[in-house]
């Protein structure tokens, strides 16, 4: 029986690449989008879902189960970026980021778990970020929301293991997607104490995304996790130095690592 996969944020970027890859591998793939009627070129069906709306989450999960009779894999991919000096990011934007990157995925997992428990099988993959392993300047909220999802995954994995449900994180580095266009940028304020350093780093962050890796690398990583009967808790996908930065954080003294980051970001 072909496995049934639900991918949040499946209309573009990493989610679209994952969906297309799994579709061509023979999986029954459903993606989600806030406005699926606007997407005309998807090779797999798209269902309306906004991770900030609990009702839409439950409706989407119920629809997949009603059509396919089961739900084998959930990929929590929907997410948004956010940049800015913490002092200057509006609180409503901070809350919106956590609603999308953290609370939304929790609601998706809560909606999917009853069906997976009934099946006594299932896999949930949370797409986090290498940025979630460290506090990055001018990306504090993004780092925090993705880091929180990493820890939720560790805890939930132990809670549901006896039900035959597997949970894993995949943390991407910079990939060539449209995330930079969709993220919230706190404006560079003329005369602000952060005007020069934040303005310079904003350009650097966008350049990293533009020159990032091919999203198909994430699709291949997701496929490998699905095929693994006993997946690891954490996976990292990206450039060598991005992954190696996590290793350095583990082995270097805090202040040495902080100095390394500040040199990198020219602070």
C-alpha cells in the first residue's frame, strides 16, 4: 500500500520540492496552502490549510483521512522567516511568527496523532532550521521558534513511541527558495542604533538564501527518513560549514563561540 503523506506549506519552496519528489516515488501526496485555488501547476492535490487556524488544520487532516482512509506521514514544513533587532520587532509580528513556526505545527501534530495511534503506525517530520540550534543576531525570533520545535520533537518522540509512531526533525540550512521574499523584515530605521549593523546583515542574509543549496537535497533527506524504520531524532541538511557550526557550539566555550559569530556577522 502506498503511504499517504500530508505536507504543510506544499505549494512552493522546500515543501513543493518534497511533494514532487515523493509523488514521483509513488507516495500518495497531499500538500497544503492557504489559497490552493491560486496554485495551478501542482502535480499533487493541495488542500486549504492555515497553520494559524485550528479549524482549518482539523478540516484538512480529516479530509485526507476521509479520502485515503489513513495518514502515514505528516511533514510540518510550513513556516515563515523574521528578521530584525529584537528591540524593534513589533510584538504582533513576534506572536505571528510563533503561531506559524511553533504553535501551528503543534496543532497539526495533535490533529494527526489520533489517526496514527489507531493505525499503530505513523511518522511526523518537523522541518526546523540550523538557525534553531543557536541564537543568531537579528534572527532571534526565528532561532527561538525553530529551536522550540526541536525540543518539542524530542519530548513528543518519547511520549508516542509505544504507539508505533516515529518523530524526527530535519533542520535545513540556507536553500534557494522564496523564503526571503515571504519573511517579515523589521525596517531599517534611519538614525536607529541598529541602522548600520542590521542593514548590512539583512543584505548578507538575503544573499545566503539566494546562493543556497538546491531544495531537492531536502526532498532526498525526507525520503531517506521515511524509508528508515528507526530514524534518528535530529537531521541537518545544508552546507558543510552550516552543519559544522552546530558541532562547534557543542565543543567551544560559550564566549568563544559568541565571538566567532560576532566576527562572522561583523559585529
